C-alpha cells in the first residue's frame, strides 16, 4: 500500500516536470544556446583569444548609428500604435454586438503571412506604379504618381513600414489582449454599467487596470519582435533605411563576418533586455495588488 502511494505521489510530482520538459528543451536549444554562441563569437578572435576588435568594427561601421536610431524610431512608432489598435479590436471582439465572434478570425488573417511576404504585399501598394497611386489617379486626386519609397522622402518610407508592420503583427497583440479580457469577470462590466459609466470611462478605469498583466506581456513580446523587424524594412526600403537586425544579416550573409554580426545581435539583446526591465518596472504589479 505504501509503495503504491509513493508511486502515485511520484507520478503527480513528475507530471509538471514532464509537461515543462519540451518548453525547457526548446528554450535551451533555440534561445539559450544561440545566445551563448553569439556571446562567444562577439568576443572571440579567429585564433580563439578574447578580443574587443569585433565591437570596435561594429561601432565604427558607417551604418551603426543610423541603424540604432532607425530601430528605436520604428519601435516608438510601431509598438504604441499596435497596442492601441489591438486594444480597440480586442474590445470589439469582447463586445456583444452582432457578428463579434467573427472579428477575431478576420483580424487574425495577417498572422498567416510571413514578414517578407507582407513587405512585398505592401510594396505593391506603395511603389510608384502601385495600387495606391493607381486608385488616387483614377479618382482624380493626383495627376502624377507619388514616389513614396524614396530616400529623399524618408518620412514616407518609415510611414509605409509602420503601416505594413501594424497590419501584419497587430493580431499577435490582439490575441494576448483578448485572452486577458476573457479572464476579467463580467461582474465588473455590469457594475460599471450599473453606475452609469460610459464606454470610455469603463475602459480607462476598469478594463485597462485589470488588463495590465496582459498589456505587460503584449508589450514585452511585441517590443522584442519590433527590435528584430527586418523583412518589411528590406522589402520597402532596402539599404536606404538600415536597422540593427538588417546590419546583423548583412554582416553575416553578405560580408561573411559572423563575429561582427554576433556583436550586432548582442546589441539587439541588450536593447530588448533593457526595454523588458522598463516594462516590468513600470507595469509590474505590487505585492498589495497581487494580494487582492
């Protein structure tokens, strides 16, 4: 009898570990191991000795400062826009209006499209002979095609990239926020309606505070992906708009220098880690809130 109880207890204790095993293995093989390899490549010379030469070559790169600046600009423009759009879309999905159950399926369609495919799709819209100029000319709004994706008009290039990324990846944030909304008891919404709160006040004072853990997760995940934005930038701007992820790719594939590419990867890791710490600090729940 005792042996049977010990066997059952062992199975109960081992089950969580067995369920976590595939995720832990995935993190070790596809995240931790590449991070260690990048760290070694960035600080190791061809002869195996420690060196800072690769970091000096990276910081001395002509495109280094522009890549950092453009990456941060895209982050500042893309992430807030996607959070706001995803919140509005999540509230529509969570509403009780007619057809609300179909909104999530429609909004999630861009998730099935790869980064590069989305960039090429929007290239066909914004190119000089693309769909946007064709429609505007047909409506008589413009007489000559507008060159949107020109190095001389870098603001429009950035705007096109923000639109392409927002269209493609907002659904990722949406899924996280919808899951968070479903965890909020309906009693809170009914109480807000009972006290005469408008939709805006209910969203600001009820939804957003209770949705803070989901917003934190969405911000962290989307910020990490925003730092690695490359395919859409490459499709719409090419080398006219260098970004950190793009420079890492160029040094690795074009210049065939994995050491400098690894140094750029470490910059991405440092930026993503710093932003994650900021989100955890600003949006993290206190002990009092967790107790509630």
